[in-house]
């Protein structure tokens, strides 16, 4: 059976980001890499969006940048600017195409559908397939989005709506998210933060239709694309093993309070590339303890008081947008953390320490 220096299990966002990072920094000139990916073909299946607080390799896959956004609860809207850290949306179709075209040129890189096709005995493995044990207490961010095209110009393409809480909450946390790509095209997502113990919130198509028809009052439109997913707001199992590290969602790269993962994956890829010569002895790359602690409290509050969350999110964005963006993107300093913490309902958060 064929052996490789490195194996990447899962050629999704994290696996391909890492392979690309290694390839463009010439770490695969005299090392071999096998990528294991079962999918038959790559096509656009996700839209990765984030505030660009750090450079990454995929500016040419960006569908749109925004420098303004809004957040609203019933009766109140907050308009914010994010010129310093524009919000970007990456088209996964362009991302897969860019990376795969580059990787196919290197004869040291091979692609397989199943890890059983190769020997893993002497390789270093980067695994992006999460091991998730079902637990009814686990929180998920689950959502469904459609990209619509309207007959008439409707959207203001200069400003996106991060969270619209003016919708049915069903004793949970629910908001709509709208990314206007142009005056007549936008991605509209219904998003829930919940334990997802049953399917009662998964009537996504109805939710979206009602929002478009009754809330946005758009009459004529077509759906060009649809995406659906669930991001675990908890860390998947991660056993410490010699010669293996987890990457992506499996590697704990999701910021649990927000679901943002893409930029953390890019930073992790860079860290691995910088340490690739001595990767088995390198320190594990993690989202810093400070954010893990704060997110844990935040999610306890969310679990116990879903009805308070729209106001909590709204208040959080009353801080300067630069501060809150840095906080949500793991780049804030202690003073900035404090200015966010002081906006939170103190007793609710203090009590959450003891749940
Ligand atoms: C629809 C959707 C939208 C998202 N939007 C955002 C966003 O806007 N911003 C953000 O920061 N994050 C977002 N996320 C979260 C996160 O960035 C993505 O989930 C991201 O794709 C995670 O990368 P990954 O490599 O860990 O997982 P994936 O990209 O899912 O890659 C895992 C790969 O493993 C493959 N695989 C599965 N089973 C096996 C197996 N047995 N052996 C080998 N390979 C296997 C899969 O086919 C897949 O290609 C989104 C998630 C989803 C689902």
C-alpha cells in the first residue's frame, strides 16, 4: 500500500486550506501528501463570511465586501460601520476551484476517496472529520439560506443585515441574516441557536418564504441557490494522538459564541505550515482560553435565557463596531473585552457561572 509523508482526511474548507498553504509555501516540493475526500464532485455548497481582521489566501474568491451593517430587534435598528474590518463573503465554488486547480499541478499530491486505500502507518495525519457524540444539551447554530434574484431592484447592496430578530422566536434564539450581493440579488438565511432536539424549527422553507413575502414584501423573485447546515456550538471529541492533529471544526476552530470558523481555519493552516518540519512536537493551536471561558458563560446564558438574547446581542453592538468585531474575531485586548462585558446584564452573567 502506498505511503505518504502527510495525509489530510477531509478535503473541505480546512483540509484544502491547509493543502493550499503548504503548497504555495513550497512545503510539498519533496514531501508527499494524500487528500482523502469522498465527495464525487466539488460544487458551491457554502458561503463563508467573516470580518476580515487578518490576511488570508482567498481574496480572489470573495463575492462581496461590505463596510456597513445593521442589527435589529423589534422597533429598533442599529447601523454600524466596519471600514477597518470589512465583512467578506467567500464563494465556496470559487474556493474549491482555485485550490484544486493548483494542487493538481503537484505530482506529490494524490487524491483518494477512502483512507482505507492507503497506508497510514508512517504518515502525519491532519483530520478534519469531527467525532460528534449526540447529546441533547448541546447547542447548535442551524440555518438555511437561499440566494434570491428579484425582478426589480430591491436591496441596498452597501449594507448587510447581520441579525434581524424581528421574527418568531419559538422560545429559542432566531434571527434572519441578509447579504445583499447587488440591488437584485441577496442571500437570505434563517438562523437558529438551539439544542435542535427535534425538527420543530426546521420548517426553513416556510420561514424564509414568509420573511421574503411578508417582512421584506418582495413579490417577484427566483431562488438561484440554497444552502443548509448546522455548526456545533461545542467542541467535538478530540483525542490526543501521536502523529495526528485535528483541523477545522474537528480541531476546535469554531468560535462557539458565533459559529465563525473560516478565518480561524486560515490561521491554523498558517501555524501548521510554519511548524511543519516539527509538527509532532508543536504546541496544539487553539482559540485562546479567554474566549473559550467567555463563550462558555455566554452559551450558558443563551441556554437558560433564550428570550434575553436578542437584547444581549443588540446591546453588545452598542459598543464601538471596531471593538465588537475584534472581540467576536478573537483579536480584542483586555480593555476591549471589558467594554463588551460591561454592556452585558451583570447578574444574569454572574449567575451563569454557577449553573
Ligand atoms: C452551510 C454552512 C455555512 C457556513 N458559513 C460560515 C460562515 O459564513 N463563516 C464561518 O466562519 N463559518 C461558516 N461555517 C462554519 C465552517 O466555516 C464550515 O463548516 C467549514 O466548512 C468547516 O470546515 P471543515 O474543513 O472543518 O469542514 P468541511 O468543510 O465540512 O470539510 C470536511 C470534509 O470532510 C469530508 N468527509 C466527510 N466524511 C469523511 C470521511 N469519512 N473521510 C474523509 N473525508 C470525509 C467532507 O466531504 C468534507 O469535504 C459554515 C458552515 C456551514 C455548514
